[in-house]
């Protein structure tokens, strides 16, 4: 069963549109150049205008949980949900499922973005895979 459609609002629409096209973008202030995720209408730091910009899609696992009980459709248990720190800015993190062997996941491991199966409405979410599991 596909995952449910994410709640898309005006602040996050650009993020989800890019993800559905296989591209990872993050909101960035056009004044102070601070990256921020999840996206908001204005910069959290200076109140400046924000726009979506491409990021490398590389990162490291900052923290993770192992999901053993299916609460949301779209993934067979067990699976890992991780908070991934992106190299573009210290503290810039995004959450996503880590594909592959759940026993291989650990903090500080390098990952790269991949895009999951479409949700019920056709939106694709960023997911990650371990770089050493290619």
C-alpha cells in the first residue's frame, strides 16, 4: 500500500514539487544565506525572504529510530527513519527513511538521497541509502 500524501502547504510546495521530480531542495534565506528546514515563509534568523536551492543530497546520519510496528502505510517493517545532517550547514537536518539493511544503520554513517515510491497522490519523498551499500 502506498504511503499517504504529505500535507503540502504554501511554504513546503516547492520542496515537494522538487522531490517529486527527483531533486532535493532546501529553503535558503536570500539575505543572510541561512539554510532552514522545514521551510517557512520567512527566515527564522533574520526575517528575510527565502527561496528553494538545490543541495548535494549527501549527508550523515545524525540520529535514527528503528520502526518495528507498522503505524503508517508505505513501508514494510522493520525500517529505519533517520535524521540526516546535510553538509551545506552545521545543524541543517532532514528526516527520511533509510533504505536497505536496518542492521547496517548507525550514527555518523554517510548517506545519499534517493526518492521513494509515489504516495497515494503521486508525491515522492526524499529517502536515503548508505553510501557503502551501493
